[in-house]
């Protein structure tokens, strides 16, 4: 087992957007869902890398050729949609930390969400030796620099890190950066990986 385990946040420890929240965003935007989500994701990398919310939603509106009537409501709904934790994985983080594992977090996350996690989930978030948030480092996965910065914050070479993410492109990039990496499937898989080490 490598010296440290670095987790992605969304799709691993935190839940991805529930369908009800996705519908609410489309409703607020007032545009067809397919068009909305294309623009939403196309503009997201800059937001993940530190762009402010106003700039992000202006970019989404420009791409769609519309003007949003209530940007603050879109911001709130978007933040709410990314604020749900998988309690089983949160408990696993604590369990691994209690066993002496060195843990890190590498997440593509917008600035508006960081205080939500820091204020509401400190019990387990505080178990990580290093938190590497894309919005705070100015670069997002799968850019190789994100992994290099994460490893440096952990105080070790990438080769000493096991990275776990639910996105295949991010896993491939982690491997390119020199980390061991696995595509996340379940808490049981993580336990098996750790036990196997």
C-alpha cells in the first residue's frame, strides 16, 4: 500500500447532483435541459479553477444566448445540489484515519462550496492531512499540475500516493502524474484496496 491515500470528493465521499436538484436548476435557468447542461459543463472548468460565481453564470448565459433573471437563486440551487455527503464514505475516512492512514483530498470544487464543507463537515474533513481544492490552486483535474500540487502538499512524491476517483479521465491522469490510481466503485472496494496493501 502506498504511503498515502488521496480521495476525490464528488462521486466518492460526496454525492453527485440528485435528479430533483438538477430539475430545479433547469427550471431556474428557463432553458431546455440538454442545452443547459451542455453550457453548464462546458463553462465549469474555469469555475472549478477559481472563477467567481457571477463570471461563471455570465459565461453559461452567454453560451446559451440568454439572460438569467435570478442569478443568486441559480448560485444557491447549484451550491445546494453539490452539498450532500455519503455518510458511509465519511465514516470510512474516519476509520482509515483512526488506523493511522495518511489521507488527502483532491477535488474539483468551486469557491462557493468550500465553506459549506468546511463548516458542516469538519468532523471528517479534519481527518485529511491535506485538502487540495481546485478553486484554491487555480487548476483542476485532469490537469497533471493538480496531482503534482496535491502530492507536494502531502509532502511526498506522487509514486507514494494511491488516488481514488469516480472519473476515468481523472484516474488516467493521476497515473500519468505518477500516482497509483483506482476508479471508485464502493466503500467495500476501498476497504479491499486498503486491506490488500
